[in-house]
C-alpha cells in the first residue's frame, strides 16, 4: 500500500530512516510524530523502560493504533525492550522478572505487528561470561518455544563493551545465536555507537564492511535486521554507551557515512537514538544529516 499523497513533496515513500519516538498520549500518536519528522519507520518503548510492571495494550487501544497505522505513510515499527531486563542474570529474582518481562514484551510486539523487538543480550555482572551466555541463550530459547504463534523476531543488539555486558564482539554474538538456535525468530541489530565504543575503527569503508560481515556470519539473510545510527560521546574503545548527535561525537560524519550508505543501498532500516533537546529541533537536524549521509534529498518538512 502506498500513500504518496501525504509525501508528495518528497516524491515518494520515505526511506526506512527513523527515530526513537515517545508513545506519550497513546501508541497511535507515533505515526503522526514520525511523519512530521520524515520518518519511514520508528522505534518505541512499549511502556516505561524503567518499570517492570506493564500490561500489553487492550483491544480498544490496539484498534486505535491499527487505524492510525493504516492511515499513515509508513507501517514499520520497532520496539526496544526495557533496559531492566537481564536475561543472563545469576540472581534468581532478577532472572525470573526478566523472563516474565521479555515474554510480555514479545507478546506486545506480536500484538502491535512490530518488525522486531530489540534486546541487549544481558550482563554477566562480573561472573563467568560463558556461563552468562549459556543462561541468556537457554532462557531466550525457552521463551521463544513458549510463543510458537509469535511473529516478531527478537533482535539482539551489539553492546558497547563495558565491563560484563555481553554481545560486544562478533564471536560472543555468534555464540548467543547458536545457543539460542532459533534462526527464524532471531536477528541482529547493530549500533554504530556501540561498535565504536567497543573498539572498532569505523574510519575506513573496507574495515566497516569487514566488521559488519563478521557480525553477520551465520545470521539468516547475512544482514542486520536493523541499524541504530548514533555518534559516540566518548572516544573509540571507551566502552561507554553514550550517544551523540550525528557529526557531534567522536565517530564523525565521514565514518558514519560508510555505514549509512551501505545500509541504505541494502534497504535496511536505520533508527536514530540521538539526544533530544527541547522540542524536535535536534531530531530534525539529525534526520537531515541521515538523509544527507545516504545521499538523498532532505524532505521539505524537516528542511
Ligand atoms: Zn542502540
Ligand atoms: Zn546505546
């Protein structure tokens, strides 16, 4: 379904560029919010990311959401799972809460017809890493087995490499995927800030291709399902997960451009998780830069 009438000024549907947007006021509001910022996709938290307690949307809220979605110029929605979840925890209480929360997140993602649920693989909290990988993978596998009707893939995101966070290297991601063993229900989300913070040099296009290829080994389709495009507030190898606006951090526009142009050529969705200020000026600026990095004209509504 194309709805080019609302996008006449751009001459076609928006590319799959988007932002993490707020669900304030209702899930149905995310489409208008995304359209006003020239998005062709958005990412949301389905509930407060700092709360364990939430219920999947009721039928009434779902119907309003789907009405807004079918009237919108785009329909791709990604959900980022709560940061509280630690699937690798060796604390039985945190593990139990994490399992229940991830199950609800996946059920919610299915109800919303989301394109993917993004999850940080977890933290070993100073303990043995291979034990933590095994705990996270077997819990995730059990949840996926309990949701046989589920459709939304779980996208594991590479991390910034701080301390005990799992998933900063291609090898550790590969061991997670193979231990989960559900290639049709799992995929990869790569974050440019996390790649850089964990030490990868993004300044050379060939090196970028090689890094992405290493992360994609053994992944269905051999491509990331989603990119998070963020600059990094701290220097390469800092291990610190602090995002900056595009061109306002240590990665810089040239290096981000290598990732963006190859992701754009492959038609992959890209989400900005860049800092927001008052109003939407920072979002508009970062979206303009994303269009620019992909070599595409900037839509008038964000010009
Ligand atoms: Zn991210
Ligand atoms: Zn991050």
